[in-house]
């Protein structure tokens, strides 16, 4: 089958996989103990949950968007 008929190449799929992994890591970084009516958990305001995790998720979404919008390079196949 002709490679030009595919919308994505190997690099696009790699960027999508990196982006998805970064988003998943970002959501994992956001998890932690929660507060209840009887106990206040100060960790909900930690730097990891407020600043680092959203930035990791944002970077993951940027990778995903770039992976979708990136146009594969048109080149000759091996053997031609």
C-alpha cells in the first residue's frame, strides 16, 4: 500500500504516545489525599498539585496537538 495514503507516519504516532503519557502522568501527579469535613488536608494546595501537574498536562496536550497537525514529510520509499 502506498505510504502517501496514510495521514500519520511513525513520528506522528510517537508524538501522540508521548503526549498521552504526559497527560496521564500529569493526572497522576494531581492525585492525593482529599479533605473531609472532619479533617483538613493541606496537601491539596501543594506546588505539585497546583503548578507542576497542570503544566505537565498542558505540555502533553501540546504534544498531542502538534502530533495531529504535523504533516508527514513526502519522500521516496526505500527500494525506489
